[in-house]
């Protein structure tokens, strides 16, 4: 084993500090982290985490003088020395945006004003009158981190936290002091001396960054204050309606906070990176997406295209009906405002399908949000035999061939793209699919949108009402050619050329029958053909393209 001298250890520590300093970490909401950890704490599967932002003295040993700044509605506590040190300009800017958030949410939107704690959690300072407390600290070194974050391991990238922790549902805000985060095991250790006592702590060295516009909040701290204040104070509003004591956790805590931050600070765009989560999971129930921030797309749709006051009704309903999930809450809200839930959700899904570069095929007034062209493109199914299920609160995007929606309960539309412009065709019955399929042969591409919020009935699919169809049409290499629904009182499909000459008969047994690619290429040259079930009746066209 090799041993190092004290001088070598100091040199290695300096190298480690240099290696860590300058690295960046993505922004995280501490309230979201706390909600996730608290849910684990309440489950039998939770095991305690050990602290990574270590310190070896009492929390009060890491600061000396606690200063304060009062505004009309807030009392801000901070210090100018030690690991929690900040600057006067930082606090002045924070005070401005706190009042802007209060004015927007309480005065203009008429939300219930949050009730502040009577004593600040970290600095243990008395809060005056009805002022709302805000503490500026290094969040990774917060006092009693398990109480605040549900974990002892720090927050690692959190720029703010809204903390409750009392049975009276009073809350307070923490704002990170410099928007640097700790790096875990790689943290360099620093010393803080107070009253002759030397106290070690983990130094925060990772600059928290804005990925969308490639800058760090450590340098652009005014932007960091703005977006964090509007986000975290909205959590304080939410917790007045649905406090953690009710144990009714909902993804909408974070989805709506991420959405409102875009409304109040549209130049920041930090929320866009989270859209990759719902973009990758089309077909999964919207409230089961792995990252709650991504639900901001639904918030922005409802805010921009339904009613800017909608979310106040959502939180008021949460307050009245403990245990209600968001989907039921949204359905009741839409119904109470004379709107049909599945139609609204389908309109949202259609607009969502245009995210990314496809947004340019629409007039920007139809976008969910003015920056939808910057969003990632949502995933599509390309499976020729794609069959959507009927799970509530889902949407599907399918490209190319006509999907089988004969048993789908929900809403369906086809979007035809031609010369970088789009036209939407609602599907009101399965009979309409045939005409859409023919028109799609003349389009550059076709996207099928299917959605279900929960109230939708099946598209008319009685066998005597559903016309036999071929799909995909036009047929291209790489796919089988399928026919459905086939009558069970006949035994074969006839395929004829345009003159009516019989090319071949294909036997079938099931309601849907597919002919493989090799057989198609062997028997059919590119062109227009006709088909029917059995040896009599009207024929229909389909197109073969190699």
C-alpha cells in the first residue's frame, strides 16, 4: 500500500477541487425530490440514505450573523459568510421576484395566499406578523435534511425547496445561495471557523446549468432567481389546497409548477428538457410518465387554449375531495365548463403530435406554446400491425400504414402532410378510413393520432357497418398487405387488375388476413388493383408501390 505525505495529500486535494470545479449539473426542484423521498419514507421498502454533504459541527456553527430583508409580504433571512453566504444584490433581486410572484398568483389569479411558518427552519429566526419566510442557504447543507428533503444525502442540483413539515400546513421557501451544488463523494472539504471552532463541510462546486440555452445559473443568477421563485412559490400555493398531510400525491404538483414557470418566465425554457420524457412514452398513461415535469405540456395546452384560470379550479377541487386523482379532476372541470373531455384531450394530442420541426406545418397560433418548434419530436409507432389499446389518459401517434382501430375506444384523426403543410381529418367512423387511405397515397406522409381520456365510446364498429379495407395503402416494400374486417361467410379474397382480370385468390380464415411481402412482389407489379371478399360484389381499389 502506498502512503502519501501531508504535502502530497494537500496537492491531491487541490487536484480534486480543480477537477470538480467547473463541472455542471442540471437544475432540479427540491420540492419534487422531497415528494419522491417522502413517498419512499412512507413505504416499507425505504432504507435510510447516508449523508454525502458531510459536516462535523452543529448547523448553527456554519454561520454567524443572520441578516434579513423585509418586503410587503416576505421576510428573507440570509448570511454573508460561511458556506451559506450570498450577496446583497442576490437578495435584492430575490425580493423583487418574490413580490412579483405574490402579485401574479394571489392578487391577479386570486389563489389563496400561503401561510408562512412562524419560525424559519434553518436559521431558527422568528417570523414577524403575517410575513412569509424565505431562507437563502446552501440547500445541500440544510438543517435536518430528512425533515426537509426526506433524505440525508442532500439535494444535488436543487435551486429551491418549498417546505411544510408542520401539521398546520404552514410553509416556507428555501432558495439556494449561489446555484452551486455538491458533487457527492467528490466534494472537496472546506473549513469554517466560528468562535475558535473549526468546522468542516462539503463545498458545493457544480454549477447548475440551463441546458436549453447553454449557460449556468451561477453566472446568470438573476435568471435563476426568477425561474426558481415563480416555480417554488407556486408549490407554496398548491400546498395550501392539497397539503402533504392528506397523503394524496399527484404528478400535477410538479407538472403545473413547471408549466407556470414557463408562463411567468418564458425566456428561461428550462422546462423543455423534461419534455423528452412524455415524448418517449407515447402510449403510456399520461400520469404514469417517469418524470412529473413533462406534464407541463398539458398545463400549457389548458392554460393557452382552454382557460388561464383552469388550474385554480383544479386545486380547489383537490382541496374539497381528498383522494381524487388528476384525471377525474380534469374530467369534472371540463364537463362543468360545457366541454367534452375526450374531445379536449384529443385536440391536445393532435397539437402535441406537431412538436419539434413538424410544428412548422401549422400556423403558430395552433401550437400548444409559442416555442413548440423547439420541443423534441414525440415518438411514433411504425408497426404495420399497430393496434392501440383503450387505456385511459393515453395518446398514440402512428406513422405510415393505417392502424387497426376497429376495437379502439377513443378519438382518432389522420394528419396528412403535403409540401410541409398539414391537414387534419377527424375519423368519425371506420368507413371514413377508406377515403383517408386513398388521400394519404397522394400525401408526403400521414400521421394517425389516437387518444382516450376516459369517456370515449368506440368508433362505430358493428360488422355490418364497417367496410372491408386494405392496409397499408399505398403498399410499399417492407410491409405485409392486410385486409380487414373480412366476412366469415366467405373463404377467399379476390385480387384483380384495373381491367377486372383475376390475378389470384387468397384464402383466409380470420377476420384480418395479411399477405407477406414476398408474395406481393411475386404476383403484383406496381400499379392500381382491385379487391373484394368472395367471388361477387363491388370491388375496391388499392395501390402497390415498390
